C-alpha cells in the first residue's frame, strides 16, 4: 500500500522530472515553514506540506493556479503584489514583508513574507515564496502591550491615590499633633505618671506618622511631578546636598569628599534629593569611627557610573533588595531614625532617569551605592 505522501511525491516527480527536482521537492516538504514555488507568471508550481497544513488546503487546490486566485482570492494582497513584482524584476531577494490577512478556514493571520528569484541550470526561472506565520508572536506582543498599559494606568492610579491620601491626611494629623503637644505642655506633671507616659506615646506616634506621611507624599510626587531634564552640574548638586546636611555632618564629625563630577541631563530637584538621601544614609548608619563618605563618577561608553562609598556598619548581602522597598527597615526605630522610604525614593529617581541603582556591601565593612545616568 502506498501512503498519500509517497503518492504525492510520485505525482510531482512526473510533473517535475529528474532527480534534482525530486530532491528539491523532498527538501521543501521537509521544512516546517510554509513555502510556495511560483513560475514567472506567478502560477504555483509547488506548495510544500507545511503550506497545505497551515492554510488547510490540498496540493491540487494550489498547483497550476495563479497565486492571487488561491483560496477564493484570499492571497490577493496588495503588499504581496508589490513583493512579487520586485522579486520577478531582479535577482535581489525581497525580505521580511509583514502582512495581515483573514482566511476563511483559519481566521486572521499575521505573516512575514520573503521572496527570491532563482534560476535553475535548465528551464525557466522561478520565485520561491517563504511564509512565516507570526500570529502567536503578535498575540503575545499585543497581550504584553495591553498589560503594560494596564500596569501603567494602575501605577498612575496608585501614585495619585498615595498623593491624595497623604496630602489629605496632613491637616487632621496636624490638628492631632498640635493639641497633643498642647496637652503635654499644659498638663505635664499635673496628672499621674501613667498619663504623662501616655501623652508621650501619643506625641511620639503622631510625630512618626507625620514623617511617614511626608515621605509617602514625596515618593508619590516623584511620579506625578515630572520636570524637564536640563544640563545639571553634579558638583553643584553635591555641594547643595552637603550644605543641607551641614548640621548632621557637624554633629557626627563626618567628612564628605568627591572626585570631579560631570554635568548630566537630569531633573535638578530629583538629583539633589538623590545625593542628599545617599549622603544622609551613609552618615546615619555610621560605625564607631567618624563617617567618611566619598563620591566619584567615571564614564562607561554611553553612561556615567556614580558611586557613594562609606565606612559605616555595612549591610548583609541577603538584604540588598529589601532595603530598596518602601517602608522596609532593617533596624528598629529605637536604633536608627527614619521611615524606610529614603532608598525607595532613590531607586525611583534613578529609574526615572533611565539608570540603575544597586549596592555592594558586607556587614561591618561599609557600603558603596552605585547608580548610572545616561551620558
């Protein structure tokens, strides 16, 4: 018994006689990519198995017919006309033409077409048309685009919510803080010791809540307030940050040094906050010796690599990612002040400038924060 594939190859061998043609037909049938072989009049000489399987047609429904007549005109595609005319007119291949088409049997398909004119040793020239079905890839790309838009919208909504919530919480918290402080001032030592202790807890809690809300508001504003990038002198920005931290630097006996720093395209206010947060962080988590902080930068091709190195307490590598998450703290509030937002703000600023922020450190051996900025 002869199977359909053997019978089909035998029929083609009669149509295109000779060992080279039979070998060519066998090779084309082996390919997973749909292929058509056309004559210069654009009639189908051969359709390989992948073409028939993909577009659900039989060989006899294609061979000998004008390509534009296949599938009741479903291949009568304007872009394909241009492609085949160019392929027929010269020896240069025509590559990677994307087309979109509806087929009755299989639905909408996205395809990439490649055409090449070939000249056998004997006989007439032919056109080899290769068809790559990229429908699944397009579906994935479309799904990713939709997901990205939804994620962008969700992030914008969250930023707006954080901004509104933190902004609207300011006033009632201000009232609570003011009257609690007034209560503590007016009635301290006039009530029993428990009352004094309770009032202290309330004042402390309200103060910490005020800091949290301010930091959350600052974090939310990074997404809602976008300034134009302008040439920004990093040495001037660092000088401003050192000036703003003058009291902290003096109280801790800290030393801040730097190498020559470049001018970059940046949001000046955000870059100033970035340097100030990193310097403040380096001084806060000091070791027994006075803090020493050094800032440097060098250029790597299309970006600047900045580093902020300190001699502080260092960080275990297991916590490298955690420290950049909002409200994540490695130490209790009794050990070090802060809300756990500073480094999250730093990472958001750097990412807003299309850079990356990371840390290298070991516990007890200081830390170096690195970040990149486009050159």
